[in-house]
């Protein structure tokens, strides 16, 4: 598939104007937060961006303080400069009903199947079908041309054309299987509409305009999953984008003090004197507890440094996002988006 097939609106930059940004990461790393911030970053240039989530958790709605989102592309976030972020909470059951209507004209039959539980049954026993339907929602938006209309008997407004699409994808543990839809549907359909649909999906995913970004923490397990996930994506011949190190906390001490604390060599008398100078009458007891806390902090910082070095060995662009003490709201998301922009992600 050539780049021309994606239509106008390619975003400039050193990553050849990627239009589909797939965001994955181990659970608990803030994957949805990063995906949303990236959508804001991409829209900050005045374009329209679609943010698609596929895990059924309504994570984006929760993050934005919105009620659960329906199965439709809904404009939710205006961005200074004229940009817009639309959100689609995709689910396999609704996608299958839509698919039956578009390709077979089976709107009523599909609704009846849904009431009987057949749709949920089909997408449960055939995870390959489920994944191709979900990835298909994102890739169809990438392939969509300005002013195009979906093939449907029902009257509907022309769908939006997007400058970029961000897919909040499943965790790293199953990202390879989720994206490798051609293999997953091979046992379901070797020819026919399902196979044709899978080929179109895979054509976009394998395209130079698709990047897979990994969200991690400076902890051993998320970092190892990131390393494994990148190796899997490389083996599939897909393009890896950036490694986003989320929830980064700055060290509280200078390097020399951290080294001394890690070795248990802090000056206890100096700690006691400092606590007494602060007016604390129980300085002797507090000094021992404080020394233990400082040593734990120093050991954690050392582990983070080693983890960062192993991530750097992957040779991928790395981006840091800070830990937010007050949680994440719309204002915080805008700050994270600015941080991504400053570090060159999404260009």
C-alpha cells in the first residue's frame, strides 16, 4: 500500500509523517493517559485526531470526566490553535454488527443475532475475528479520504477525515497477536470479505505511516515487558516508535549524597543536628528513621538508573513524562502533551 492511499493531511517530521500511532504498555503504566496526551500533541498543530480505545474499559471517558461513551466518533477535546480530538470507544460486538450491515446488508438480522447472544459468542470463540474488527476501526479511519462516505443503506453524515489516529491498544503481553491480524484470521477465512478486510487492516499496520509506541516505568517488570514487546514487533516487521517513560520522579538528593545513602554511610550526627535545628525534640529517634527512608530512596534511584540504561540499549527514541502528584485531569493532560511536544514526539 502506497502512502498516497492514505490521502492528504500527512503530518511533517522525521518519522515520515506517521498517521497511525499505536500505544501499548504493561497494565498500570498509564498507557491510556499517554495515548490521550499524544492525541492532544498531534492535534496541537491544528488538525483533527481520532483517539480509539478498544479494551472496553471506557478509560478515556473516565480520564476526561465524561460519562461512558457510545459507539460513535465523538468530538470531545478542543485544542488551542483550532485542533480537535475525537474519541471512539470501539467494541467488537458493535463493530461486527456494523460489518454485517456494511458488507451484507444484515442490519436487522445482526440485531437479532445480538439479542440471541450470537455476536458476543462469535467474538469470544474467535479472538482473531475480534481483533481484526477492532483494529479495523482504527485503520479504516486512517484510510478514509476527505468527504468519503461509508457504504451503507442508512442515511448518515459523511464521516470525519483525520490527520492522525491514535490507538489505545491492548497491553504489551498481547500486542503482537492483536496486530498480527492476518495470521489470526487465517484459520477463520482464507478468502472472502473477512479475509479482504484483514488484508486491508494489515496493509495499514505494515505501512510506513504506522508506529507502535511503548509506555513503561523505571521498574524491572514493565521495562522487561517493553523489551520483549519491541522484540516481538520487530519480528513482525512493524515499525517501533518511541519508548515513553512515564511517572518519572526527580531524585531528591545530589549524586554524592545518594551514593553515601545507598551504602549506609550517611552522617548520623549531622542528621540529628539538622533535625534539632529544625526544632524537633525527638531528633535522635527521627534520625534513624530518616536515614532508612533516605537509603530506600537512594536504592530506588539506583535501580531506576540501571533500568533506564537497559531501555536506552534498545536504541529507540525515549521520552520522559513526570509523575503527577495531584492525579490527571484535562489541565494535566495538556501539560503532558506539551512535554511530549517539547521532546519531539509526534513530529
